C-alpha cells in the first residue's frame, strides 16, 4: 500500500493494516473496498485517499439517494461523475419509502442508508465498507451521548470497526479532524457538494456542530486529537463490565430458555435480587444481545421499573423496534413486527394423506404413522379447521383426567396473553382435536387405530419464542 504525508492517507493505511492483522483481506478487484460516498467533503477526501492507497481498480463508490432533498438527484449525478473521472466503479442506491408518522427523519435515513450499503457491499463481495466519520464526528457523538445519559455505551463513541450483517464496516478517519480534511481537500483542489440540511439548527447534531464545537475548538483546541486515548480507556472499562454482565445474564436466564434455542428470556425474580448497578448492566447486556441500540438512561430506568419492579402480571417497554415485556416472572424480547394480537381466520381443509399442512410461513402440522393414533380412514372423512384456540375451548391432556379450559392451560404454562394467538389449534367441527403447544386431545371417544396417525405441530425457526413453551414429547395415546 502506498504511503503519503496526507493525514487521511496515513489513517487509512493504518486502519487497513489493523484490519488485515485482525484477519481481514486487502481489497482486490474481485473483493473491493466499498466507500460510502455522500458527495460531501469528508467522503470525497476518503475516496481520493483510498484511490491513492490501494488503487482505483479495487474500489467501489456507493451513493445513497434518500430522496429527501430537491438537490438529491444532482448529488447522485455528481458522485457518479466523480467516480467515473477517477476510474472507480460506482453503485447508485435509492432509498424507498419514507419515515413513519412521528418517526425521526434522521433515524429513518440512517437506517435505510446502512441497510442499502450493507446489502450492496455483500452483493459485490466487498472486503470491507468504509465511511468517512472523523474526529469531530466522534466528539459530537460523545457530547450527544452525554446529553442522552447513555453511560459507557455512549461514552465509548464510534468504533473504528464493526461487523454488521456479515460485512466489516471500517471508519479509518476517526483520528483526523475535519479541519485537516478541509485543508487536504483545498490543497488537492477537490470538488464536493454541500447539504443545506446540515445548517438546520433544529437538528441537535447540527446545533452542536455549529454552535458548540467552535467554542470547544477555541477553549480546548487539542480535545479532538486527545479523544481517542480517552475513549480507549473507557472501552477497556466497558469490556470489563460487559464481561461481568454477561456472566450475570447467564445467571438470570429463565428456566424457560432451557430448550437450547438461545431465546432471550429472563427470570424476573433472579434479576430483582441483583444490586441495582448490576441489574442495569444485565439489562444493557440483554438489550445488546437482541441487536438493539444501547438504551439511554431514562429508558434503562423504565425497563427496571416496568419489567423488574412493576406491579401486576404484565409490564412493557418499547425500545429500538422491540417490545420488551414481562409476564409474571418471565421477561421477553419480541420484535414489534413479530407481535400478533389476533389469530388468523379459520383455514378449512380436508386431509388427503399429506405428511405436512402449513400454518402460515413459520409452522406446520405434520401427520405421521405411529404404532397407535387417530384412524387414518376417519381423518379423511372429517372437515378440519386451523384456527387459534379460544380461551373457553377445552382440551383433555390425559384420558384419565378431566378436560381443562385453554385459559387454565395457558396460565399454568405461563404463556402470556399476547403470545397465545400465535399458537394454532386444529379443530374438528366445533371441537378441539389438537392445541399447540399442548398436543392432541386425549379424550377416549376419538377413533383410534393401530397403526394410526400422530399429529405434531412444528416450527421452522429454531429461535422462535414459542419453543420455550413446547411440552415434553409424549405418546400419542397410552397403550391399551
């Protein structure tokens, strides 16, 4: 790799060296380095620096058009033209949709941008994806994290490298200030575009950048350059605390997670016995294991109040696209998109000997021959329906015991109300034949044959939360 007196070149060369030492591969035309190119000053300097360090043939420039600005098309064309002038491959990406009502435009744009960039990097087989975050971005992020009360999660700032969705994300310029980048851009005669939204002081980051940062540069001119050493010490402290928290997290895992699926279920009673600082650390570790952003202090306190200390059988806190819920002494994490409050409409069918009948996209009823089971001839003649079980429907778990209402069975199994509609049932006319996760009705008046047909409910996803409530395997019917 080439070397240069340019600060961006040095930082990029050093970042690539650390990447290779950590097991990464140097970019090649077949496995290029993808540069996230906005067209602004920072990413323009990064693109030119990468071209000098590794050569244009091993670079792909990727630009995301969010469609939020009247000039977005012109920026797109500028990035394409700049890439062509350098002999760099260009990938143009366009964001689809728009923020939901009430959502942050900044958060939506950032999420959509990274989603598109990671997919594009994977599609071209990129060795890594690079962004132009610099030392001033790091300081701004630190200040905003302090304002949000983010704790060590926020105080450790932007990481130089991340591994997301199988793509390595590198930020080589975190030790380079924007002033240094501006001097390099001016000296090299580079052309870039300016986003007018960066001047809108209604956005907190812009206000910090334009009103607070100039004062900090005047009073503490060395602060951006000294920040990496401070952050490294904080990261060491964070790593130590996270190791302790991970041990505590394993210790408060609910017995419901004993199925070996890695389901994120916590035991509220065990969690409540931890000292408050350790409890907070465990909740942070749990949220991190879900793939969520670190919670600010107020949200973390709400998790402790609602999920651990809250009164009543239920508690709920929403965070970063997840619903964190408590039912009795079990605490669950469920993606908002996965939560189903009402079951699907009944699906009528006649069994014709199929081995599998799908129940939506995530589960199925499987029909198999067993030493003893339901009569196959009878099954072929009766209409069957797939629908959730009603709370008043009754199921007999043993031929020698009385039938029980589904409400009672759900309560005894500790299945929360919001999850119950996701367990399908198989009906014969208006009578339950099978109710997941409990199995077949064991009443003695069903037509039994030897051999017969056993029916099992199975799930496609090994991490499906419902697996935590599956019953132990049992014979279809006891031997005569």
